[in-house]
C-alpha cells in the first residue's frame, strides 16, 4: 500500500458490475487476503494523528493540568486516580461526539469523516428508542429539540467533570499521601440521570458512548469509597476481558483473525497473510495457523491473563501479565479494525498498568480489601448480568453489553435495492451527509465507487455471517441478485443514524420501518437479510428476511457449521436453511430494468394456489 494511493482490486471498474454477483464477491475476497481494504497509508496516518493529538495529548493535558499536576512529568501522575477517572470521562466524551470509535473512512464516514455530533445535534434525524411501546414518553422515531437538549447537556456534563479540579476524601487521603483528589461526585449525579433519559429516547448515542463499560465506571466514581472504587474498576475491566474471551468460543472467531491480519497496514508480506488461510486462492477458510492465532493469542489471553491480574500477589508474574495485556491492546489498535476502536484499546492498555501496577494486590488492593463481601458479590453479579443474558438470549441484548467485542458472533445484515430505488434514501431521509456511495462519488468515479462498496461485501463474505446473508439473498432474489445493488448494512446504518460499530441491533426491523415511513418503498424495492448472533448453547442462528414495504416476510434458522464450511463466494450455492415462518402474502420484486422501477403486483394464496391481485 502506498502513502497516497491504495491497492485497488485488479478489476476493470467499467465492466465490473456486468459480472455475476458471486464472481464479483470472489474477486473482492481474494484481493482482501493480500491487501485488506487496500487503504492508502495516508488514511492510517490521519487516525494516528487523531490519536496523538485529540486523544493522548489533549486528554492527558486536560486530566493533569486541571488537577494541579505537571503534564510533562508522567512519573508524577501515571498512577493518580483522578487522571484515570478523567481519561475515562474524556474517552466517553469523544465517543459521544463521534470522534473516537466508528469514525472516519474505515467506518464508512468518508466525507465528512465525523458522524455522531453532526447527526445528534439535528432535530428531524432518525432516533431509535429501545422500547418505544413499553417506556412512556419514548415513542416515535424522529429526533426532537428535547432529544438534542438531553444530548448536549450530557456532553457538557462530561466536559465540566473533566475540567473541574478534584476534591479530597478521607478514603483517598488515608490511602495515598500525595494525591490530587478525585473527580467531584456531585457533578456526576446529573450525568447518570441524563444518560438514562438519553438511552431510553435513543439507543444509538447511548451505545456509541460505550455506556456498557464507561457508565459502570462513572457509577463507581460517584458512589463507592476509594478502595472499593479501585477494586470495582478492576472487576469491571476483568469482566470486559473475560466476557470478550468467552464470546470467542465456537466457530466464528477463527474466521475473524485472518481478514483482520490481512487488513493490517504494517504486515506487507503476502506470504504471512496467506499462511492464515488454508489454500489461497482456492480455499479461504482459516488455516490451522489462523485458528491457532485466534484462540491462543485471542481467547486464551483474554481469559487467563485477566484472572492472573485479578488474583496474583506475585510482582513478577503481575508485571508480565500487564505487559501481555498492554501488547494485546496495542496490537489490536495497530490492525485498524473496521470499527476502529483505537481510543478504547489505548485506554485499556493504560488501565492495565494503572489498576494492576499502580494499585497491586500485594499492596492492599486485593479483592479481600473490599469493605464488604456483599459489595463484591453485588458488583460481580451486576457486571455479569448482561454478558450472561446476552450470550443466552442475544436477541435481548446488544453485543456490546454482552461483551462480545470483535468475536465474529454479531447480528449482521445485507441490504439490497432494486435499480434506482436506493436514491430514495438520500431523497427522503434527513441527515447531514449522503449515503456511503454518494460520499465516495465526491472523490471517485461512479464505477470505482461501486468497486469500493463491493470490497466491504467481500470482507463480510469472509466471515460466517456473510455466507448466510448472501445465501438468503440468492434464495430470495434469484438471478436478480446480479442487478440489485447490495450494500453492507453496517456502513449504510452509519450514514443514516451516525454510528454502528458492528451492532446489527441498530439496523434491525425497527430501523427499516423508520426508513420505510420516510421513503415509502414499493414491495421488492428494498430487501434486507438479517441474522441474529448465535446463542452460546446452540449451534444455530436465527435469521429474518425483511421487505421494507411489508415488514418481516420470513424467519428461520441455519446451522453455523454450514456457514463456516463454505467459501466466501458460495461455489456450492446457498447454505441450507430451516424456514420456520413466511408471510402469507408474497410480493413480486420490482422490475430490475435500470430505467424503471415499477409498482409490482401482489399475490395472495387462495386454497393452496396463488391468485394475482392488484395493489
């Protein structure tokens, strides 16, 4: 990859879309093995500059200078609790503004590179309440002035907490002789209330703030005495690590690591990248090396090392475990995964040092130092609740509170538009930026933009969900899959609600219904294949097929083993599905003539036969 020029797939953009869809998919997946997204290194440099200046420099400057500490004297503040508190607050604020995770070209924000704040400050944009029919005063899917006010107040509350000097408490003063105090708890009460209101009105900015991890930390800052707070923060980070490790059990994660390494900008060797696949270019399933790297360097590290950190009283062993976790998070950041959680990984690298070397178990900060075993039990139970529920019932819990970070077991979707129908998205949905394709077309010709969008589909096809999603598309579109415009739902979601991060719950049937209320697609114009995460105790995943005009038109399951056994381009055809329900009324798809998208006829079943009726 060059600095300004990326590695474009070896296809002719002018004729690329004339190929059958599965042939296009094979071109993209085989190219991904050697080059990943083929991103110019200039893009990675932009991310690094953002990390260095907006996150590390600005974050540490705010945390130290507002707390009476010397910014340049790292040795004086690396283990100051208020610095750790303020870095968490700073990170959460950047996440809420859309300036951290899911930012920039690697998340589908090409021009402008920022989503977040540009959407959530704008009345009239789409909002997604989690329980609109159950929680009073949360119904509707349009952002109001009230929603904007709550969002602004929450962000401002974080900023105030970050810049105010700390306060001293008996707990910290008795534990640390020379300290800069703690963040003022009185400032955080209002923030916790605001976040509850915000989350009930719109789950997108709530999840974007990484509330599943930062809100418990802020709760601990607010209500726990100092030693209990430190121990609760240890339990929190260990739960995040172990939850992520446990989620990597199963068949999905082995398919995640090879494409991730293929997209790593500092690994130039094609030989190393190809070694993680069974037999490039014929067999792109993970090799023994690819699966071994996934489950040794991933699963085992995230489960065993945190337990060592939590219980070890041996200084040497603890230092080695801290070094391993710091290296683990720096490595993940260096691969530039598509959701780009770079700030989160740097924070966790620092947290490993701060919590387990700054306040080690052999220095009075073991779990036995908690003021009451009941508090310990309560915190563990609270932290484990959503990971356990989310792994057993993934339909009830987002994969983020379920702690399934980058495990490959995600709710996912693919969107398909009849020719010409996609234009309705830009025409009728209020937002500060156009969809991904039109953003790309401000920089590239139309045919080149289509190839870039297919690179995302190629990436998806290399994961277990991709084989299922595209199999469903083949079943429902038939040969029309070659003329429909298929899109990666994660990037489309980013362009509509500002954020995604790989969470299919943000673009489920509720978002499709909100889009339909604005765009009024005809039956067949906009089709979605959507799959839920795999429950930890089952070998199947549930799926839905959604027609925007009709709602969910089919439900069923498929075996994960069938999906992971196939190649990305499905040379053996669609994988098998167990169809459990279909809508009684079936719609013919809209005409695929590029010049015309006609109003289709409907068919209804009458006594076992089908009879056409006009709409």
